[in-house]
C-alpha cells in the first residue's frame, strides 16, 4: 500500500453520500468562525506597502516628475450645486450615519461609532471630487420618547424638539459636515413609511397574527422591547433586552426572556394576547441572500457586519413583528390596526429617505437609483442586523428600485477607562460636556479617530489622550508644520525659496508619495484609523528630514549651504501643504488654520495620488503660529476625576481577562515592528537627536508594544503619566 492510499480510502469513506450528509448536518450546527480570528479580506487594501520598504528607481523618478508638474497637475476642485443631486458620469456617494435616538445625549462612543466616522469619510469623498451627500438626523418615535416626556413633564413632540436641538448643537461643535440633518417626526416620514408598508402588503410579504406580549400593570402599558430586561433564553446573559441579546447577538421575543422585569418600575410584567403585523422574512430570505451575495462581492462590508449577518441567515429567518401598541409613532394605515404604530426598527431606517425628501423634492434620484448611487451605511455593530437584514428585506419586498447598501461599515465599542459610559453615574464624557473641557474639537476628533474601534473594542483613556496630544500632535505633526513655515518666514523673508533637488530629496518625495497612496488605499476601504497613521508618518519623515539637513545651520554657511537650506525649507513647506489637505477629513479646523498660515491656494485643496509642488518658489506665506497646546498632567488628572463619577471612589478594578491571541502572522509582524522601532529609538538617542523627535518615536514604540501585548492575549498597559501626582 502506498503512502497516499490510506488518505484516499479515508476521503472516500467521508465523502460517501450518507457520511457527507451527516458531516454537512454537523457543520451546520456549529457556530460561525469568530470574527476576531478572521482576516477581513474585503476590507484590506489590495497592497499593504510598509513605509520603510526599499524604493525602486522607477518610483523615485515618477515622484520627481509628479513634483515638477506642480499644482497644474491637480484636478480642479469641484463644488456641487445645492441641493446635491446625482450627476451622470460622476461617482455619486450617498452616506448615512445611524440615526441617534433623540431622548438622550450622545457620548464619545456614540459619536465615533456613527456620525464622526461617517463625517470623516464624507469629507474625504469631497476632497476626491466625488459627488457626495451625507444624511443623518434624530430617530424620534417610540416608547422611550413617551417615557422621557412623562419624566420631564413635556409632550413627546416637545421632547423631540428639545433633544433634536441638543444633538444638532453637539454635532455642530464637533464640526460634523452633514448635507442634511433632519428628524423622523415629519409628514414625509409618514408618507414614505406607509407607502413601503402598502407595497409590502400588496405583494404578500406581511402576516397577521395574535401574539403574546408583556404588559406592565403597574405602568398600565404594553412594554416596548427596550423596556423589558431579563435572562437570555439562549446564552443565559442576565441583562438581555426584549428584542436582542447583546452578548450572543440572537433575536429574542420579549416573552421568551426568563425572569423578565419592567425596566421602568422593576415590576414583573404579565403576558397578554394582542394582534400584530409581521414582515414575512422567510418569504424574502432567498431574495435577501441573492442580494447579499452581490453586495459582498462588489462592496466593502466590515468583518463584524458580515459575521453578524451570516449568524442571522444561518439560524434561518423568522417573521418579524413590525407594529407596536403605542401612540407616539407612524400610524399603521390598515383597518383593525389603526390604534397601533410601526415598530421603530421598521420605521427608523426609512428616516434616511424621509430626511433626504425634506432636503430635496428629488430625493428619489438618490434612493431609487442603484445604478448610479453607491450607498455607505455607518453604525455601531449592534445596529447591523436591522441594516443588513430587516431594512433591506423591506425595500426588496417593496420592489420599487430602491438603492440598497453597498458598503456597511460597523465599529466595535468604545469604552471609557476601565468601564462603560453612564450619564446617570456621571461616568465618561458626553457630547454636551466636551466643549466645557477647554480641549478643542479637533483634538477630540483626532483622538477618537486615532483609537476608532475598527477591529476590536477600544477604550478612551485620559492619560493616553494626553500622550497622543503631546507626542503626536504637538511634538510630531505641529512641530513639523510650524518649523517648516517658520523657516520660510525667518530665513527667506516669507517667500518659498528656490529648490535644487538632490537624490535624497527625490527619495523623500517618493516616500511621501508612498504614504499618500497608502492613505488613499486605506480610506477607500474605510479604514479610517489606519489612514490617520499615514499623516503622522509623513510628518515624522519631515521632522527627520529637517533634523538631518539642519537648515538653521546651513543658512549661515556659504552659497551652496544656503541653497541647500532653501531646498530643504521649500520641500518641507510643501509637505506641510500636503498635510493640510490630508488632515481636512480628520481635523478640519486645523486644516483651515494651516491653509491660512501658508496661504495655500483654494485650487490646491484637492487630493490626487501624487505629491506635487503646490507652493512654488516665490509663493508668500502668512503669519505662522503654533497649532497645538500641551496638555499638562494636572489638568488631565482634574478632568479624569471630574468625569470619573462613582468610578473615582471605587477601588481599582481587577485585571482584565486576557483577550484571545491574534493570528501568528500578525504576531510576528508586530514583534518585528517593535524590534525595528526599538533600534530606531536607540539610534536617535545615540546620535543625540532633538528631545521632541525622540519623544515622538518613543510614543510610537509604546503604542506598538501595546498592540503586541493585545496580540499576545494580554491586556493593554497604558503608561502612567509622568510628573508630580497631586
């Protein structure tokens, strides 16, 4: 018997029809792979090029040619007419952020999970001259609004008016660039939601059934899902909601909960029968799967969005109730049900359409135009099933050429220090408090985007905010841009000097081009956090370039040295000009400040894939001043105590359970990166580089070590702040 024959015999046995059926049945009962162990291939750039790899001669020559072409090689910035409508022949991008619920104030986790992430991408799209519409608004119907109105002694509409204004003010302060920010309590919402309902009814995709529903006799009301809490019947989680378990992700009917409680009065609800309407998801399942297959093949869905959607499909879809026994909502236009309203998760996503309809009467050019429009949905992972299953099924069943999502972008969760955000306990920073800290909105934007929970949960940390502000913003990015501009003012009378490029300069141009193209690759895949590192890498290269060439010394030398000082200054200030544009999606106010200080022409505020000379010799800059301020430890400690709530009085938490190790390949990559960065720091110290530059590189080394600790299954260790503790 040959060595391969036993393997062949075993394979034949397993692949016999009876065995294969048994094997398939066994596989179907297994849970899907954990997303933490999967590589999100559809969300990766096609080419992951490290900034430290060797450059080719062709790349260096191409970078020098692009530089020489100057600003004339840039595309002309395009400004759409208002209202923004799809344009034939252009890339038309429709962006939505999950509608924040109106009856609360968003905390930092809410802001990064939805509106800020979507805003960053929308700004990037506009810099690419893509025709872009960014839509959001407050979700205002449902029991939560009714309850909040009772608590505050207002009508539901007054509550909605009050909190819609609060949300709008918060997002305005964070510089969120909505094209339209609306609300769901409008006549347009009623018209469009009822039209979709009627189309589903006419096509046989709705069912009627008598269901048992929880009713609280103490509150004298049927309880909406969000006001029932109990033990999950599937995994035993004790804080499962009445519609879904946040731990295992499974859908739940409220009456299935074990030991249910009314969240309002903590009474035990009783079960009572009531008649309701259901969306017949099993009848739509085949259409949904066909659409998902196409959307996943052509679009970019985050790994967690795919995983959550697959888990729903794997378990088989069941009819989903779309009506509720409430008063505050979109009324159901059907005899026998006119005392009911639509369930918020049937009704709320339709808000994207109605908000657009209130923005323009030609809203259907966006929402009934899948041939010309690309739709991006941004949300936290708990909203995925409603956007990937229920809402698409509603639109597929309505059969009216609706635009369905092409790219579903879901974040994990942002935690606060060692726990969770809690308004009632005063724990964490909420949107209406951020501006009272005295920290500029752009610094908040930067830090939230820097730790955006793209692949796993992340945690806001005051000490880490201070570290990133002082190292990355002040000592790295701000230091480089300020020095580049100051050299022009101090040594060359405020005019960009002439430049004679050396081979080293051309290699720098190619290195910057490499980072710029990686920035594009990452943002096109909506890897917002990783693309931010490209900006910081360019400024880091710029600081090293200035440090090595020492223009402040060369300007005092002979003509050759002065020419060299001019070249270094000219290249550096053009790098700063590029950074101003690249920063615009992340830190719009800082971007505008740099544009003003360097007098960057408006026609240069557009992104291409090449680094060009946008500030030619003779270009005059304005008054240059520091962009960032240092955060002192005493101030940060005071803020940490202020927003610590009850946590500040508790004993330190026990060490976290180590997370699961990541894949071996990533572990090896991180180990090598830590070693390389460690060597780099040692070389800088040996050559007595500037303290600011060393601090930046040490901060980068610490961050890599934290990533390595996570990859090894250890908890991240945030270094304790230095200085006196008071």
